[in-house]
C-alpha cells in the first residue's frame, strides 16, 4: 500500500494552510472534523464525485491540516489542531469562527430540521 505523505510540523507552511482552507468544500470538511471528531471520507455530505473529494482530502493532508489513517478499506480523517496551534497560534480557531456553514440549498451539509409553527 502506498505511504501517505504528512508534513512534519516544522514543514507546515502558512501559505499552504491558507490555500487549503480557501475552498468551501475543504473548509466544510475541516469544520465537520472539528465539530464531530475523526471521520471516514465517505461520511461527508458534499455534492462532488469521490475522485474530487479525494483531491480535496489530499490537498488538506499535504498542507498539514488533517491526518489520514488507513483503517481496513476506509480512510479516517482527523484534524491536526494541536500541531497547527503550535505552529500558527489561533489561526485555525479564527478561520473556523468566521466560517459560515452552508445552507442545504447550496448543495452540501446536513439539512436542518424544519420547525413547525403553531397557530
């Protein structure tokens, strides 16, 4: 099996992290991992084909934002939050606080439950 590249903490570049987090799909993936913990690649509700999601995951991994662990036939993604906070204090928290999760009409994310109005 092919060995996956994960940059060492000292090799993580600010420009690479910012580029990786500049895409709405990748930012959504990072937000979901941050909010719900490590997840398999197939758990994200995104309107893209599997190969495109693989590209986004690789971009995040090679930038040092996430860690990918192979577990059987699945790839489990986890956030490298501690390492990013050591390298760039407060950066990830600031970006995630400013992130506005897309609404279901935009094509990805969990549909929010509709509340029933009482007359």
